[in-house]
C-alpha cells in the first residue's frame, strides 16, 4: 500500500466483531471501504448498503455509520482533501 499520515492517500485495516459499530461521523474526504472478509452494513440517513467479502463501498460525503453483521475485516482508504 502507498500513503500514510503525511500523504493525501491513507489506508487502514480494521477488524470488527459481529455487532460492533463505527459510530456515525461526518465525511468530508473521498473514501472507500473494501470488505476483506465478513459482512457489514453502511448507512447514511435513511439509506443503507450491505456488503460482504470482495465488495467495495463508496463512503457517502455525508454523516454515516458502519456495523459488522458478522466478524469482518475491512480496508478503509481515504484521500484527504484540502480544506476549502
């Protein structure tokens, strides 16, 4: 992988147990979630997306949250945009 805290492109691998959530947050950058294993639910307002191993989710540019429907491993990629 390429990137890091000093770069625009950043990646993080996250493991979540079934039922665990990443709390709702705002998104002002370009981000994706690649599901390496397991199943997850991404939501933003009243809209939700379900994904499993091999699926790529585009994180909405809005308040959103994520829940592991079963034990899951994720590759989260963020391109940090400069402040407006």
